[in-house]
């Protein structure tokens, strides 16, 4: 048996592949990243056996991997590393039996991961895997929730028009809300951020509409606010495929919006108090699922482009800590 593939990632932890077997699927052979190192581990009735290839595999560079089985020995080879560091051997026990299930990039949600005491093997892989081959047969890993990789990428998460992320499941807009993010796109429409109750109010949204960045708030009862960022050179400045910085703020009866270094745009209510603090709904980034209310959005089209450095009320959690990512390619913003 021989398995070969290539991978790249920005994250220090994640399961690359796993075989399970034995009684109750308690035996497993796993290859995974742990604190940027590559680990090959066998777990069974006897004490666990593992080998570690020390390295920094988190620089978005493609890494080749070869795993060969010769009788009761496993040989792990990483050709990109010097031979002294990129080749390790593990001797398997005589009772070695692994045939029940085989996973790549993570364990199926239906599989009882509680069987595995080691939390390292339960962490899914966040990155790209290509050229996967088993004993000379190419395996196509795309399909379902697995998307294709771009050849050359940079920082920033990619949204392909059917993707969205949930920043927080029950997000409450406080009396004051500050938003900052960076995006790039070549499309004239696309959702950047949205939170809304079922009847579209109260709600707050940030989007690209007709090539301009727009912030909208609906407090119900006809009380609305809108700010449209001015164009710097042309009406479609923000659709040039370059990164743009958006800073937006909301407080009771006013909003402000600024894109890059253009003038700050304001809108406010003079004689009324605008309250959107009653929201207890998901805060979406990059788009919405079909079942979500449109809220204050004008076009309700999911973004085709990239987003990075999302900062909400001075908090910037890592993407992998968000409650839900749907078809979002982390750290995979295409460079061309």
C-alpha cells in the first residue's frame, strides 16, 4: 500500500488522514498536524506508537507526503525536507488491523469521535489537499462540502457566492456597535455583514451595492438610516479586485461609514431614538442562507470575493472559532 498527496495550510493543527478498525473501531492510524509538526500515530490495545516530523507546515506552501507500508513497517516521507528530517519509520504490531473506515481531512459528523481520547485527531484540517493517490489510483476528494483549491492564494477567506459565515448565533447589537473588516471583489453586489430579526426589523447590514459600500439600519416603525460611501475615482472603485478597508459604527440614532481614506459619511435621526438592540439572531458575514431574513440588505446577494481581519466591537476571534462556516475557504483568497 502507498498513499501520496500534497497539502497546504495556515493552521497548526488538523487531521490529514485516518484509518480506523478493530473491535468497536477503537484502533486507528492517524496522520495529523500538531503545533505545526506532522505526527503519524497508531493507537490500539498496546501502548500508542507515534513518529513526529518536526517542521513548520503553516506557511501556505504545498508539502508532498508519501506513506508506504512494507509488511509491518510504515515509512513516512516528506521530499520537501532534508532526508535526515523528512523520513521516519514506524513498526506496527502483529495484530495490526485497520479496514473499517477511512477519513481524509476530518472525521465524519456521524462517526463517534468520543472513541478517540486524543483531541488532536478530532480537530479537522483547515486547508487544501490535492493529488491524493492510493496505490496508484487517483482519488477525487471534491464534492459535498469539499471545495476545489486555488492554485495560488494569500491571506483572506474566500466566499464563492454560495458561502456564508456566522460570527455569533445570537448576536445582540449593543447601544453602540463598531465594525471593521477588509474585503476585495470584482462584483458590483455582495453581502458583507447582516443581522436581522424574522420580520426584517430590527436589522443592520453592510453590503456592496452598485459598486458602492452601503450601511443600512432598520429600527422598525419607519425609522431607518442609510450611509453610502462616496466614490474616490469611479462609481466602481471597490470592485477592482483590490483590498478595501471598511469602518462602520452604529449608536442609538446615528451611523457612520468610511471606506479606505474617503470622507466619513453620516446619517442620523433628529427627533427619534433608533433601537436595534433587541436582536437575538445570527450575525452573518459574507452572505446569508436562503432561510435567513433579508433585513436591511438591498440586494441580498452573497459575496463573491474575499474577507479578512473582521473586527466587531474590538474583538477578532479566529475563523475556526466561529460557530458555523458554510463553504468558506479559509486563508484561500485567490491571488489572480
